[in-house]
């Protein structure tokens, strides 16, 4: 349901700073309805980094259980 990108731009891992908020994070976000993981990765890289993705590999995932019992999955890719 979400994907986070551990990228490589000139041998540096890009981090996104969210203006007005005191937090930084890996680029990424939620998968839109009907969107594949590949489409999400490409869209989020373009939206948050203004970059294209040449290739990617899965690193792993995190299972997050919400207070209401719903389970969400966050994929990590490089």
C-alpha cells in the first residue's frame, strides 16, 4: 500500500524534507487505486525528486498494524 525508495543520486541517498514539518523521510508514498508498484515507484520518484528511475530491486517490506486492526504493507526498494 506504500513504497519507499532508497535511491542513489551521485552516490548519495536522497531524503525528502517536508516543508513546514520538522521531519525528513525517504521519498515514496501510497499506491494510487489501480496503480502497480512499478508505476508507484516511478511516479513518486518524479513527484518528490524530479528524477526518473532506471531500475529498481526490492529490499524488503514492513508490516504495520493499525489501531483498528488493519494491516498495511510498506515496500522498500533500491
